[in-house]
C-alpha cells in the first residue's frame, strides 16, 4: 500500500517511525514542512526534514527529539566565545548535514534532490520530500499594538513560545509550488495520514502551498488524521497556542473540524482514550473515529499507534 504522511518534526517523525516498522519504507512517503527552515551561521537548516530523516535512520536523540544521539556541541561553545548567537543549538555531527546541504544548494541542486541525497546516505528507504523546492517561511506576529513578526524558530526556540500569538504568515507560500515528486506521491497514494503535528504551524504551511490542498480535495485515497491533542493539551510544543489563535477548540473535535473544513472532508481521526467523549460530536461531522492510546513515548507505543491507524484504514 502506497502511504503518504503529511508531517512536521517530532510528532510526525514518531508516527512515521512506527509506520516504517509496520509496513516497511519502500511504499512510504513523507511530505515534510519546510516553513520553519532557517539560515544561521551561513548554513541552511531544515529542522523538520532532519528530525524525520534522523528518526527513520535510527540516529535521532530520542530524549531531545532532534539532532544526533550522543552528539557533542563543541563548535557551539567556540562560537559563543566569539560572541555569536547560539540560541539555536546545533550538534557537531548535525553541522555536517547543514554544511553538505548548503554547499549542494549553492551548486544548484534542488532542495528535493539534496533531501534525497541526505536520507539515502543515512540509509533511509522511505521518500522524504520537502513540501516545495520554493522557499516558504512561517512567521509569528506578536504585539498588542503594532504587530511585529518573528521567524517561527525565534518564537519557538529563542523565546520559548511564551508570547501571545496575534497572527501567522506563511511568507512565500503564494508563489511556491509543489514539486513533481510531491504531486506524484499524492496522486499515487492509496492512503494519506495527517501526522500528529501542529495543524497550524506544521501542517498549515504544507496546505498553504498552492496545488497540495487541491490534490487532497481530489484524491480518492482515505485521509486520516492522528490527533495532536490529548486531554485538552498539546502532545508536543505550543500546538494549543496556535489552535487558540486560529479560534479552534483545543481538542480532537477542534482539530477534526479544522481539517474537515480545510480539506473539504476528512475520512477519519484517531483520538486518545482521554478524549473518547468527543466521539459522537466528531461523528456528527461525518468523520469516523478510532479511540485508543496515542501518546508515543517508546518504540512499542509508536508501533501501536501505527498499527491502530492502519487497522482503522481497513474499516473506512
């Protein structure tokens, strides 16, 4: 079965790892958010692509959820001595990825080609596709008076996602286009999952690229979301803050309604037992519901969620 997953970083990578263990990597494609890509120290950094790649390669630091396991940070320590900003921590092995990527892009290779070179070199068999080869940058608008924008990474990492969100911009999205690889993956998909990633800051930028949403409107493949919210709280990161800004209830019901409206229909959603009370209201929208344990800490929990989602597909 050809499976496509729309994904952000940590939450998306956990679900993708579980799927890879259950169905293998050959027919698995991830369309990954690049809205939070950033340039630092002269290097092109793609956090979500790298988290997904390192996770599927079995190399990720599972405690942090990003970077290489066992990495050192000596380069950052020296940069700090030189008075350089080090709020975005980059491990020494991780830096090799960014150096390679930056050089390859400067040589004229497409971001999709570079992403493929990286994941192939690290032994990943799944297709890991940037949502577009064109630059898109997610900015968060802050301020009670005149609003000022911050790059998503500055908001999330540098400021700790503590500021009240006043707006979101997916800069460059109107001019961006999906690659032939992304369109082919969506058109050939036999099942599509929306990973338990931030619907606004991770899945939102993907859907903002003209052509992707239209493919999802037209697909005959079942489309299933994994809730990124359990018991009124985010599984990871400031998803709740972004949902509240979007005037979406911080619940599986809110997430289901958002996707149902955006995609002109959602076939199903997998929610946690803590939110079983939302089932009837979600079903009233015409969306099927599967209830189970969806918090993914260790490897068996990741595989469990993947098995549950795959079994759910058979019932749609």
